[in-house]
C-alpha cells in the first residue's frame, strides 16, 4: 500500500485506498455510492473501468442477448428516443455522412455496383414501377432532355419542364390551344411537349428562356426548323 504524508488531520478523510490496486487516491478518483459510509465505491474508477471491460469481453454473447431482448420489449420507447435524437442531430449526422461518402467515394461506388449486381432484377422492377408514376415520368423527361442537350454539346441549365409549362399556362405557344397533361396517351395531339425555341441542332441552349410549351402536333410539325414566330427568347 502506498504511504502518503498528510499535511493535516483533515487530509486523512480526503484519501482512500482502492481494494483492487491497493493504491491510496483522493476521493474524487472513486465513484459515488450511497451504500458506503464515506459515499464512495471501494475500487477506484480506473479499476472499475478495467473490470467492466473484462466483463463485457467475457460475456459478450450474454450482453447481446440481453440488449436484443430489451429492444424487443421496449421498441416503442427506443423508436421515440431515436427520433428525438435524430431531430436534434440531423444536420450534424447528414454532414458527417456526406463527408464520409466524399472520403470513401471508391468504396461507396464499389458497394453500389455490388448491390446492383446482386439485386439487378429487383432494381429493374422497381424502376419500371417508378417510371409509371407521375414523379417517374417527370424524372425521365428531364433526363431525356438533358441527355439530348449533352449529345448536341449545348449549354445545360438545371430546370424542370413542369416549370416551363406552368409559366406558359399549359398553352401551346404556336397554335394557342390548351394542352392536356392529364392524358395518359403521351402520343395524343394535345399532349404538352417541351420545345426548344432555337433548336439544339442550330446551337440553341437547354434553358428556361430557350424552351416553351407546344402541343405534340405543333412540335412534330416544327421539327428542327427555326420558325419566324419563335425568334424571340422568353425571359
């Protein structure tokens, strides 16, 4: 046991010997305990930590089973706590995930490729169902227009065709009829089409100011020509 020279008689009550390592330490080095007369545990914090680590190592399977049982019996409480924690730390968590993806981009891509290879049929079926929805049709239309613009080497602006249709009030800018976006048949003459005022093949850009709403009939009739009534850009 370590011998300490106390400065005063009061110092005797501020020290205690650990029952595990037999080292005399200040009371602050011991955890609190209501069952002890001096209000401190018998072993110091360092020894208690080492003892706890050893117990978890030797009883890892037992601890896992206990935790699994507790989560099963208290799933509502755990869900509520998790949602509260996520609401308070959502921005910090998203930033952390984003930073991790940037630092592990190669690992992420390899994981996505492997997952797609293992779940190819499932993914294709999900994409097929998504393309039939309204959101899926919008995404596919945007991707199709962007792809065409990229193939022509045109300047590309990030926008949605729905914004252009809403700006033109869903009216064909050539013949003036009201287009019908609710038609299920995309080949209907009154179905709205996104038209480039200056065609991409003639150097036009893929942007809001260079696009307009045309009915399918007028869009097919125009083709890649530069009509006289379409000389002015919108904006």
